[in-house]
C-alpha cells in the first residue's frame, strides 16, 4: 500500500513541479510579489507623524509667547508657523495647510507669572491618528518650554504640578513599523498562499488536463498533497524573505524563538494554501476562483483581522465574523511572538485552531476532487 502511494505521489509531485516551473506568472507571484509588498508597505505605510504643522496665533506678542514659539519650532516633530490673526489661521486649517492651531491669549504673560496660564489647541479632526499625535507633540513641546522657562527664572514648580513618567511596553520606541510589519507578514502569506493555489484546479479544468487523471488510480488526497508541496516550498522561501526583511531592513525585534515564529508561520501558510485549493476545487473558472479568493481571504484579513482596526471596537456581530477568520488568530499570535516573546500557551491555542482549519480545508479540497474522480 505504501509503495503504491509513494509511486503515485512521486509522479504527481514531478508533474506539479514541472508545471510550476513552466508557469512564469506563478513563480513571479510566489517569489517577487512578497519582496515588493514587504518593501512597499514596510517603507510606505506608517502611522507615525514626523512633520506636524501647527499654526500659532499670539493675540498679544510677548517674550513668553515668543519663547513658546521657539519651543515649538525646536521640536523635530513639528513645524510651527505664526499667523497674525485667528481668521487667517482658520482659513489655513480649512485649506489643509496646517494640522492644528495654537491660540496664545493676550493674558498669557501675566497668567504665566501666576502659574495659571491657559492655551487653546484646535486640532484638524479629518485624521484622528494625526490629531492624536499632534496633541501629544504640542503638549510635550509646551511642557518642555515651560520647564526651561521656570528653570531660567529659578522658580519653584507649582504646588499642583504633577509629573508623569511614561513607559511603553513591547514597543518602547513607539514606532508604528514594529506594529505594522508583523501584520504585513499575515497579509502577504494570505495573499500569496490563496492566490498561488486558487487557480490550480480551475486552470486544469479549463484546459481539459484534469480529465486525464480520471482514468488513473490517483486518489483525491494524493492529488491535494502533490499540488500543495511545490507551493509550500515557495511559501517557505517567502516566510524567510519576510523575516529577514523585518529584522535587517525595518529593525523589528523578534523576541520569541525562531522555532515558535517559523512553525506558526508554516501552519498559517498551510491554511492559506489549502483555502486557495478548496476555492479552486469548487470554482468553475479561473476568474471565478480569483474573485472568490480575493473576497474570502485577502479583504477579510486586511479589514477584520486586527491589522488596521482593533476588533474590540467593532460591533459584536462583526467581532464574531472576525474570530472565524484564521488570519485573526495568526495576527494575534505573530504580533505577540515578535514583540512580547515566547508564549507557548498562546502558541498551542492559536496553532491548535489553525490545525482545525487545516483538517477542514484539506477535507474540503479532497471532497471537491472526489466527485470528479469517481
């Protein structure tokens, strides 16, 4: 029994490997597209704000207001521009020329001497992430300027002053690249895995080559294994490329062991490949298979896996859908492994769920072929 299986599997594997090598488009998708995606999204996608534009309106110029303006201009995250009046600054923020308006009242100098100065900060809410970052940068620059001014005047700190010492765990540099790159690995494996295999069976069905297997003793499960094996090797190369780029190009820490990261990635790669193969088995054409693969794999992984949005903020019904997606489970696991370190309890839980997907999708793929081979 086993020698017969090995003979059939070796013949099928030889056929699928030759077909992959001859198909230049599949090789390009499998080997070149991951490099393009990791470089494009890794360098081009960022939630950080490096050049916040703030307009300053001083109702009555004073040494204190000029010092505050200098403090804003001295921040490497901000570019400050002074406006002569408030309507001019409002027009600038409406035209998207600045991201915030800082209003310095006429009583700022007198109030500063009494330790009760107030400022008004108006933020452009078109982008909540930019507005939140601007609020933090401007507040930090104002606090630093006030501390310098108090030190120069040899003034004691106000009695009600509270100093907050902040620490950020897991992403101490507060760099969004550390958050994004592990998620990009999920998206790349989802896209590459599903699209590499979603056309396999549908393409053979269109070309008529699938019928040649009907008269052979090949079993559906053997055909599934043979079709997966070459693309699994391509996927392993893609994982190595992604991990290498993460560490050497984007300086993302890998605090977990390579065994945990690579094994979890291989498990999810297998899920993605089987998902594409199942879609291909039940599709009547390559166009239909590609459209279903896009809607069933990449788009949900992008929108509902936690890559961009925290799933806890979504409605309960959408949360339920997100937890059905294998990408959601791998997203949680890979980010924890990259930034938090080894968590074998979480690894066992999430990889166990992924293994269930492997079994279900493998059975579905074999079933889609079994009907054709009877």
